[in-house]
C-alpha cells in the first residue's frame, strides 16, 4: 500500500489538515484508533523547508521530495523523515507498535472529571463567596469518611478558586470533625496506606485522585440518601 492509497483509505485522520491539527477525542473513528494526536507535515525540498498547505498535499505526494512528519500523542513525540512512501510505512509501524500500548494505559488510567464531580456533589457542597460549605449533615459517616469529606471540601475550594490550597493540617481535621488527635492520626494513616490520601509536607494532607473516586462512589450516595 503506497502513501496515496493510505491517504484515500482515510486511516490517518489527523492528515485532514496538513498544517497541523489536534484531533478531538471521538471526532475520528477510522478503525485504527480514536485520535488524540497532533500531526505536523513538512516538505523538505530543494527550495527549503516548508509546510504543506491543504491544496498542495496530493501534488507534494506525487513528487519525490523529502517529507517530515512529527507525531505527538500524549507524552510521546516521533519525527519521521524520508520519501512519502517511506514515511508512511514508518508511520504505520510507529502506530502499530506504540499506540496500542498507550491505548491500553489510557484504558486503565483513573481520572476524575471535576466538572462532573461537582454536578454529582450538588446538594452536598455549596460554593459561597466565603468558601465551600457542607450542606448535608455528616452524622451518618464513619470517622474515615469524615476525614475524606473535609479533604474533598478543601479540594473543591481549591478547584473553584475559593481557597489557595487543597491541603489541610491534621489540626484542621481535628477541629472540623470534632474527633480526637489519636483518632484523626489513625484514620489518616489508614487512608494514606490505601492511597486515598497523600501527605504533603509536615502534617499536611490532601485527597488523591483515587480518594476522590472512592468518595464519589461510596460516600456521596450516603450523604445524598
């Protein structure tokens, strides 16, 4: 399969704009991958390096100019140079060897969309000009869940620009929860060991992505129920 037939097959959808394009997730589904790629194509001819304009692509391919393709996918960057046919062979090799592994990693990567989280937390937290408040009485929560609640509140305050930090001191948690220092220290130790809370500096803690996920999954339903 040569470069032109590859293009006509539409397998490398970032090339829809030869001056470089960021493909939005879900915008192109050609059976090869869902593109989240930036691709830049240049022709390295005798007249010097130049970018390929949209209406020059087929004309450029028909020549034996040297082509440079730069592919950026997440943290990976690959530059390929050569004739059009050589470049496309190398591009397909790169995609077949690299993208599947990255795709697998993306499938097992845990992320929390904070805008969606705030929608789910409506009625539990409220953002006021003075800061973030908890609307739901937390009496039904365990000590561990109470610690998470106030660390999540700190995270919400930070993300909504109502606070300049997302961490709390152990003394803050003692004050907010009304629990003793031994209880708070024990719960923080447990939560840290499970990856739900992270210690930052001396005596400061913040909720992790996993902790935010578990709070959304396990604690929010209790507060909203």
